[in-house]
C-alpha cells in the first residue's frame, strides 16, 4: 500500500461513530443509556439520516442496541450473557495470541512491546481506569496486526469492538488491578516474543478469567441500581 496516498475524508457519520465509540468504550455513556436522535442531531449539528447511519453502524459493531418503538440504547448484558461473552472473548483472542506468536515480524513485535510498555507506565502512574482501558485496547490492536495481512485496519477495529463489553473498565478500576493487569500483558508479550504460541494462548485464557469476577460483580451492581431507579420513577 502506498503510504503517500491521500486519506479519504471522513464522513459526518464516520466522525459520529468515532466519537460515540470512544464515549461508550470508556464508559462516558453507561450501559442502557438512551441515544436519542434529536439530541445527537443537536450535539453534532448534523441531520437525522447521518445520525441514523451512525447508529446503525454502532449497532453492527455491537455497541448499540436498536429496539423498535424504544429507540437506540448503549448495549448492555445480563450477568449470564456477560459470562458467555467473556468465554467467547477468551476463546477467540487466545487463538489470535497463538497466531501472533507464530507469525509476528520483528516490527510487529516491537509494536506489541511498545503498547505493553505504555500500559505498564500508565499502571504505575496516577492514570485512571478509562485511560488505562484505552491503552489496553491498543494492546489488542497491536497483537491483531501481527496475525497477518488479511486483517485490514477497519476489520481489526471492528473485531476489537465486538469483543468489548461495557464492564471491562471495572476489571481495572483500582491501581492494584491495573498493576496486575499490566504484569499479565507483559508476560503475554514475552511469550509472543519467544514464538510460544501455545503458551500465549493459555496465558490469555488465564488473563480473561482474571477479569471475569470483577466484571460480573459490576454488571450485577449496575443492573440492581438501574432497577431501583426505575422502580422509584414509577
């Protein structure tokens, strides 16, 4: 690909998808929050068709649920659904880690190490969970880039989002949790560097399982909070 080729300007819908994606990924918008077309039109100063296109694309990425007569809301999961999602994420991305260990180039390995280095620096700093989560998403992307040229940038970004869940930030809510997470990512980078595909696969399964309990606890707490508020509003 010619790196000097002009970049296609992003449409209004592209820009809205990018902004709302970050808002949802970093929990600026909570699970179940309504996404009203009129409010989004005012916020971004765009037409309803552009907003609808953006919402449809966010729905395709799994970030938004669009229910007839109820409108669009930020995706949420029941505890059982979340538990299944964690298992799916572990199975799929652990295989990605295995392939990355087998196929990565030195440049790709350098990018993985750089992403993990940045993650570790954030964990040791006063950065908050949202900043750490954004850096962790970049670690996922760096590993995905190492599995081969068939994964184009747009497909890789969509893949990362599809394994997202609205409670991932809760897994790194404390500095202690972020430090432990950074150590696990550091070990994963070492296994990929050593071309240890099976070790990388098994280690990522362990990483995913380590985040399961805090995410499920946060999911249950948030749903109880929402149910209590809905009861008060009746």
